């Protein structure tokens, strides 16, 4: 069973009327299903309006990766030379 990144779903048929999907979604993303399989996500503008994007510098990214993703050290070592 596939896990979805949201609780809301809509079919491709429902997506023919995007205004209804947007009204249903509110400020949440909607998983788009085709034959009960997620094929993508519909993210209304209202879901991302309040998001502030802050760019991380290389040191912050490296610190995050070393702290949170220790299982991929061999990949990080490989990518340092690229």
C-alpha cells in the first residue's frame, strides 16, 4: 500500500473542475489518483502563500546532511569532489 503525503485525494475526473478541487483543498495539497494510485499532487496557491523560502548556505546544508542523514556518508564523500 502506497502512503500519501496528504489526507485529501481527488481523481483525474474531479480535476476536470479544478475550482471544486481548490475549494475542497482549502490550504492543503491534494493527491491526484488514477485507479487508486497517486500520480501527482495538486497544491493550491493558498497552501504556499505564507511559506518563506530562506536559502541555506553550503555549511548549513552539510551540517544538516551529516546530522540527519548519516546513512549516506559514502554518497556525500563522493559528491564533495563534484
